[in-house]
C-alpha cells in the first residue's frame, strides 16, 4: 500500500493537514502518516524522516509563514531545506506554503489554505499513481488555491522582431 506523509506545523493558523487528509481519503486508498512540528523551519527534517524512517512515497509539507520579513526569510530557509531533503532522498516533497499576507482577511486566508492544500493533495496522488496526468497539464498555467492563470498562446511562433 502506498504511503503519503503529511508534515505540518503548530505555527499555522489553519489545520491544513485536515484538508489534505480529507482530500486524499476521498480519492485513494493509501496510508497517511502525519508528523507535526512546531515551526516551518522544522519541516525539512520532518519530511525527510517521513520519507526515510516511515517509508512514505511522497510528502506534503504544509506551512503558514507570517507576514513579517523575518517570517518570509524563515519560509525561504525552510523551502531550501525541503529542496535538499528531496535531493537527498530522491523523492518528492510538495511544499504547500500559504503566507498570511496572501489574503485580505482571515476567512479568505482559511479558504485559501484549505483549497491550496486540497489541490496539492491531488497533485501528490497524481505523482504517486498517475504522473502522466501532470504531463498533460504542462504549460497550462495551473495554480493551487486561486484561479488558474491559463496558458500563453503563440510561444512556438518565435520571438517577435527577429
């Protein structure tokens, strides 16, 4: 049976893992292993442990950085650590960060956190079970949370003016 790891934090103001678990359980029969840590900079080791010690096939790393410059720097450091953990384990870690300043109010922030998490949970299932479905979406401007951006037409026609 496939195993999906979910690493989340107590710092987040929304229980993003609940949205991930709910989405995954509706779509697939997998074992879910959750590892909660205090803050966003703790996510890389949590994700690496889920992959190596708990034998997860993929990890969804959930975090909600605050709006201060210090929070953004911590998010960048956590992101760098998650990338290193992916390279060390040769397995995917889907980083799902929702910055507190991405929404105009708390209700919208909660909606965004849940929606982005659910959409990335579906991406995790695609990577584990049907990676070719993502290939079909390449270049289509997919966005997790808000509305998709859509593709830019005419790119294959060459650079204008040359």
